[in-house]
């Protein structure tokens, strides 16, 4: 079985710079990158795939909270930010994200890739 295109891109990025640099850019741990590259990552790679596709492959997603297309890696980042009731933008994301088709908890990546 051949590697998925996003995994090939991850390997290319690591080769072009370093595993640590790619991990910093994706805002994940160096050990996570290592485990994904070696095929030993024990969890779903959906978020990592979306990070790679957004950061390096130009994937953009229509964001109902932002009102425009958002790079996929920022979508992942915004889903991780804690709710802040005094921040109108965070309130908008809190309202929109649960029902959004790009929510990592409720929608598989395969539904957004054509």
C-alpha cells in the first residue's frame, strides 16, 4: 500500500528541513511527527492530516464562524482554543464549531476531500 499524499508531503517537509522544525510549524510534538512517519502513531491521524494539508498543501475550508475560507491548519488550531465568553470571535466559534462539517470530533476528513 502506498503512502497517502499528505504523508508523502509530511516526509518531504521533514527531509527539506528537520523533524523538529516541521513539528514546531504544525504545533505538535516532535515525537508525534516521529510516530506518524514510522507508522506507529496509536491514534487517528485526522487532525495531523488536516494540519499538513492546510500548512503545506493549501487546503482551505469554508468557515461558518469566520465567514470566509480558512486554511485547514487554522481550523484545527481554532477548535483547540478554549472558550472565552468576553471574546465575540470565540463566542462565534463556540456557536458554529459544534455543527460545522469540519469539526474534528464530529466529521471525518474524508468528507471534505474531493
